[in-house]
C-alpha cells in the first residue's frame, strides 16, 4: 500500500513537468488518473498469492479474466459513447478495480496493515521494485521521447508494435512462469533439479514463443495493414525490427524466475538497470536521426546485451554448459527458422492486395506457418 501511495505521489508531482515536456496540458489529468490506478492495485488482497503456492491457478484465472473483461467492456463502451482517449484510461481503471474486488471475493482472509515484516520483505522486494521501475522506465521512455520528437501518432504506433512483438514473452510465457515459480522455489537448494526444471520450462516457452515472435516479424506488413491501414506500410519495418527483440525476449523469458527462486533478486534488478540505461542512451543518440527505426534498433541492442549477460550468469548459476542448453532447444530454433523462410516465400507468391484481401493473406500465411512448423519439428525430433 505504501509503495502504491508513493507511486501515486510521484506521478502527481511529475504530471505538470510531463505536460510541459510534451507540450500537452491534457497529459496532467491522465497521469494523475494513472497514479490513482496504482493505489487501487496496491490494495489488492495479498492472500491471493496463496493460490499459487497451492497450485490453485483456476482461482487466479477467474480474477484476471474478470479484470480483463471489465476493462475491455468499459473501454469499448466509453469509446463508443465519448470518442475520447479517456476511454483507455477508464478501461484501465475498471480493470484494476474489478481485479481488486475479485481478490477479496475469492479469498476469505484479509490483509492487516503493519510494518513488522517490512525489513524482511524489503530485502527481496526492494530489489524487485527497483527492477520493475527500471523496466517501466525502459518501456515508457521511448513513448515520452517519441511524443516530444515525432508526435503522438508515432507514439501510438510504436506502443502497439512493441506490445505485438512482445506477446510471445508476455502473454504466452508469463502464465507458464507464474505456474512454475513455486516449483523453482522448491528446487532452489538442489542445483541439478533446478537446472532440469529450467530446461523443461524453457523448452516449452521456446516451443510456443519462438514461432510466434518470428511469425510476427514475417507477417509484419499484413499485421500493420490490418490494424493501421495501408498508409502505414513503411512502419512495418519497425515491427520487423521489434520482432527481433521479441525473439531475444523469449530466450530469456523464464530466467528471472529462476534467479528469484535462488534469492538473487539483486542480480535481476542489475540486469534491468543495465538494459534500461543502454536503451535510453541509444534512443537519445538515434531517435532524432532515424526516428522509429532508431528506437526499435535501440530496443534490440538492449535486449541483446541483457541476453548475453543473462546467459553467462545463468550457465554458471545452474552449472550448465552452453552445449547442454543448445542440445535441448536447437530443434525448436531450426523449425522456427524454416517456418519463417517458408512463410516469407508464400508471402512473395500470394496475389497482390487488389486480388486477395490482406486478411486472407494473413490467414493463409499463418496457416502455412503452423503446418510447416509442425512438420519441421516432427522431422527434427524423429
């Protein structure tokens, strides 16, 4: 609760400077509303964490799905009624309120206010908070800078492209990681068991995430045309570059949970800080000259550096050689590359948009990708 109030206070203080920086006074109430949003999230019933410890993920799923449904419904209804950007703010707030309400309905126990466990919690969660703040800085700095340099339309596209490219490591990998964190924690004292668990989970994440990330890059032209219109076709290059960052994100998607299980939250925070610093510096150097492409390139460079440092440390922590890791995952990587090449080839021979709708093109490419990936993976395993 204290952290939520602190975040709210900081956002309120930064609202006016942010409006001056962007030249948009409308930013002030939006930032204040987001601060209130953090307070609502902070009072969520902490006892829902018990669901994960007991592997009762159906309860958490109910809570999250109700929040998503409420946010989507309110956002759509508000957009239809007001035709204003405030619909997004209303949807975000509704989602947070619904999730918080559900957290109390699903668990009978209630949290108590107190600071008796603060020192123990801060030893771990302090570094976790610092890492989250660094990741937030990295994800939002580009939007703030682009809004200042290139305008709000560029911010909207880049935000959408960044979210699309990260779907593989957020929407696909995150639920798996939440499920497995308890298992990692139970094996933290046994390096061999923890290594085996990590390899199994990383194999599953690669199996689902790599083809999704690579496919996003290959189908970038069709995705952009459907979501933004044909006039934005040049922006597909940005999504293609960000898809590379998405691939790198998949490769490190479950490493943080392993470090947290081992009590190495400080190292995770250090990785996040390094990635944020590299991204901010490269964005400042490249955004004015190369625009969206420069920011996308900075994101790839930051992800690549974090991947290198992360992998080196992980191999030492789990007493694992690179050859062992490659031997477990190379088939998925090769199958994904074969899929990407075949889908790109199909895209080249499909009729032009005037003869075949863009949506039909995308459906055809996805269908071919699924079939080719399955065949290639089966062939490599047999």
